């Protein structure tokens, strides 16, 4: 996984861009505006400090998002204007608003970088908002740095196993993954948590294979299954494949 070598964006550029898009950011300041908070000076100072920290974190995340928005160079004014022009109807405005909110609420600044790259591809094509890319952006909001690293490991593990075993189905079998982790000094528990998160965000799917002897009693609405030998597998979905391409492009 390559390192992103871009330098930090100019502070003024980030602040101006944030100001420009503030109408799309769904960030509320109700706590600070509450008259009861203002009465208690010390509490107000604490809340003010927390807000200041959050502002810095938001700015950092948005900076990373802008870096991802232009993969080859620092985001230019022309690029930002193209993004503004893209917001030509209510549906697109809602999409941009939701995306910016996900950037702010994300658990990883690296995720913001990938989100920027995905949004750039959507804006550049000026086509319909693709469902698969929406799934990618939603998943990134929930990813920690660990999950980003783990997903790349999992994806490349599947590719390696598929190539070695000449299989058509690209999937993860957990006992095999555990053995692989032991052989390569990887944290299986951490990878498993990422697998579960990927399933919950539609980046991966889960299925079962077994010699199941099932008998169905329609009248009694019962199913009797002899499932002593059920194997659980996980596959990368199409949105997951798209996400991987964007991740290795900018991370």
C-alpha cells in the first residue's frame, strides 16, 4: 500500500472552501446557543474548548477530503467550481450535503481521502449518482484506519488464494484465514471485526455451503435441518471491488 505524498493544503484554501460549502454541512451549534449553557461560565468554556477541538478535527478531515478530490495535484479553484456547478438540482444538493456530513462524522481522515476520490469520479462523469458508490461512501464513514488496512489485506488475500487454488469463486473461509494470519503474523481478531463490519455495510456478503438434508413441513411451517457441517464464507461485493480500487489509488 503506497503512502500518500501530498503536502498539506494551504490553510486559507481549506478555510475558504469550508466557508463556501457551509450551507451544505449539517453541523449544528445548538449547545453553544443554548441560553442555559451561557449562564454557567465554566461549563461554557469547556463546551467552547470541545467545539474548538471539533472544528480543528473537521478542518483536518475536510482537508483530506479535498486532497482526495484531486488525485494528481492540489485541488484547484477550477475543480472546486466544477463541484459547485455539479449541484444543479435538489437531488444533487442533498447528495453533496450528505457526503459532507459523512466526511465530518467519519472515524478516519484516510476515509475522507478516499471519499474525496469517489466524489471526484462522480462529479467528473456528471452522470447519475451510482448506488454502488453511495454504498462505498457510507461504508467509509464507519471505517477506522484499522479497517482500511484490513480490507486491503483481506481483498489481496482473496486474490492470492483464488490464484493459487485456481478457484472461480473469490471468497474467505474463516478457518483458512486464521491459519493465514498465524503464518504471516497478522491479527486475526482485528481482521474478523473488519469482515463483520464489511458485511454490515454491504462491502462483503456472507453465504453458507454444506451437505444439508432439509425437510420442510409446510402445514406446520417448520424446517428441520441437519446442519452439522455448515461452512461459512464471505465474498467481496461489487461495491467492495469498487472501494478497493479507490483505496489503492489514493492511500
